[in-house]
């Protein structure tokens, strides 16, 4: 009986792009040196980790589908062992081994090697943090004192346990250069000294600009970085500082002079945002750091809209409160005033809404004695206090508040930086926040689904490396586009163009690239490969990756 033909499809997909970037800074060699293969291991830990890193970077399959994902790949051409060697146990074991290793030293070696190979500019770095939530009952802590605990949730899930994840990127392509995992109840304002010390080791000296959010603004951290170690920082000052309230109170009472320093433009050359700086020299009361007072036209609109929304919500609740007056717990003036204060304080509208509670007397007749009323029945007059609630907007206070709409203070420890330079440095911070968005959406860093806290900590290291490869690929494509005067790539549906293509969209283009084999029994009688379209060929050209190299990635592993 003649055996029937079978069509076998094996994907190459995005992996050759990831491997090409990894090979350029010898990631396989660094992983293999740090986690050498033992005689008992059929697959090297470096190969297993690279499979995990690639899976996280692609971000298409949850961990419980790893085995199925591996079986769909053309592992021979990618330079890996057989698919049967990669199973859940192996992935779990490599996470355990990674946790037991010196991950700090490994990260430092990887980053210093990467910085040198890709010529990453580290003169300006940005730091921020996010929380990674977890589902399930995770108990105990790791040897590094990391513990899943409840804390301030940036995912707005205070009911779940979490980890605090800090990330630092360079201002050259938002390439990640450092990360750290802390227990979920750790506060952001206690992490910067440790982070800055690691960055000092990576950079080699303190002559780099460290940009962070307002959690950097504690005297202990600023004094350590700036005064004790001659570091340079730029950060936004929190509203709780008395310098902020003093300046804004002055501005509410009397307008101050300001001058334009910068404009932001849209894709079609239109002005999107104006920035002004307030005249005069401003410094902190303690230690005398420079304060740059900035006005943003976009922030002014957002502040006004936010206040209007809060006013509308507060007024709606006050109107609802009117219907409940003179009943149950709202029968006295003090009770009503307390309820009004709770509403106004919740929406922070105490300054802008004036509340008055008016009192009137309501008289009614009440029968004296019991029984059915007759002509001889006597009545008495009963008086009852009735309260009504009135509220109005304080137009004067609202007019004064409009003067501080769009105003925010930036702190700089470097007096040589102009206000515009400080502003532009801080404006890069949203690119770091975009990395967090990619971490949670593209790479699916949350929710965590591991059984051991130690494996979760190892996973965060793998997520960091996935972010690193993704950022490097994105930086290389955009850099080559600039060098070759390519204004955009058609990476969006319906051949729409993107001036700044992301790695996620580039991966989408290559996701289904596969090789095919027609087999009879165990014999391959015909082989085919997908052809690259014009945009895919352009991307390969930008990455300087020849088509024949894409289809045979065994060259990308050296293990020298």
C-alpha cells in the first residue's frame, strides 16, 4: 500500500531577527560562560534561556503553551536541539539555575558588552518603576529578600500581591541598561541610590545625567547622588514641597512673566505644544538646587479639563445629597456639613465650591391625646427644623487657579544646563513608560503564573533581556532608516506607513514566514520556503541580514 504524502510546516518567523541582534553582542557566549552546560544536560542552559527570551520578546504564547510553540519551529535551521528536548521541566530547571547564579554580575557583563558593541550613548539615562501583579497564593521570600506582597498597585489592583520592577534605559533609543526586582510593598522613593550605584559601575564615572520621576525628590537620595558623589540629576518636584505651594500661591495672586523656550511639532509640521519658562532664578530652600518653572500649553488644557470634570462630579453628588436631607443620618447641620466636606475633599474641590446650609422652621399640628379626633379634640403646634443645601462655584478662586494650569517645576542639580535642556531631557521620560507598556502588553509580563517566587524573580530577568533585544532591534532599524534616508516603512495594515516602526509591528510582518516539506513516510521529497515581500526585504537589508542567513541561523551561535 502506497503511503500518502504529508505536508510539514515549520516556522522561522521572528526568531532569526532576534538571534541576529543577540549574536551581535555575543549573548549566547555570555550566557554559556555564566551558565555552562553540564555533562548531564542534553541541552545547554544558554539555548533554553534563549528560547524563553525569544518567546517573551515575541509575546504571542503563554508559558503553558511553550512546548507547542517550540514544536512549531524549524529548530534545525535555527541551530537548536530537537523539539522533544524542550519541555516544561527543562524551562523550570533553567529558571532555578538562573536564580541560583550571580545575576547582577551577568547583567553588568551583558550590558557593558552590549554598550560597547552597539555604541550606546549613556550620557543620559532614565529610571522609573512599575508593579507586576500576581494571581494566586505565593508565600515565602527569596534569598534576595524579594517577596510577593500587597502594596501601592500601579495596575489598580490593590487586592493582588505584586512585585516592584524598576527599569533604567538610555536616552539613545530607550535601550534598557538596568533592572531590579523588589518586594511588592517597597516604595519607589527608596530605590534610587542602589540603582545609581549600579549605573555608576556601568558608566565608569558620575558624569551622566540621571532623570527620574518625583520619587527621586527625597533629601537622602539627592544628597547622596549630587553632594556626596557629584552626580547630575533632573526630576520633577512633587506638589508636597513648600517651594511648589509658595510659587503657585504667588502666581495665583499675581501673574508672572514667562518666555517661550520650546515647541513640539506633529507628523505634518503642525505645532502640538508650546513650552514657556518663568523668568527669574529659583532654587530649593535646602541645598540650593536649581528649579525651572515650566508652562505647558497641553498640560494647561488637561488641568482645566480635569478640574471641570471633578467640579461636575462633586456638584452631581451634592445634588444627590439634597434628596437625602432631613432623614436618617442627615438630620442636623453638623451631619450635613460633614457629608458635604467628604464629597468636596474626595474630589479636591474644597477651594472651588462654596456650600451653605440654610435652616427653616416647619410648623405642623399634632393631636393631644389618643383616639379618633372629634370636635372637642385639642391640638398643639409642633415646630421642626428643616435644612436646605445650597452650593455655588467660587469664580474668583477658579480664575486664580487658571493661572497655575499647565505649570510644573523641574529640579536640576546641574546649573550649567539651560531650562530648555532640562525640559528636553525630562520630556524623554515617556519613552521609558512606553517600555513598561510593552512589558505588560506585548511581552505579557503580567499576570505571573509560576509556582515559585524564585522562578518569578528569574522570569523578570528574562523579561529584561527580551526588552533589551526588542529595543536594540527597533533602534537598529530606525538608525539605518535615517542613514539611508528612508522616511517610513509600510508595516501597518492596508500598507499604511510608519515613520518610526516598532519591533512589535516588524515581528507581525515576519510571524508567518515558514519552510515547508512534503514527506512520504520519513523521506522528504520536496521542500519550499515562503518568499519575502518588498517590505520584509527592506527590513532584512536594514539589519544587514542576508536572506540565506535568515534561513540558516546556525551561524549565529559561536560558543567561543
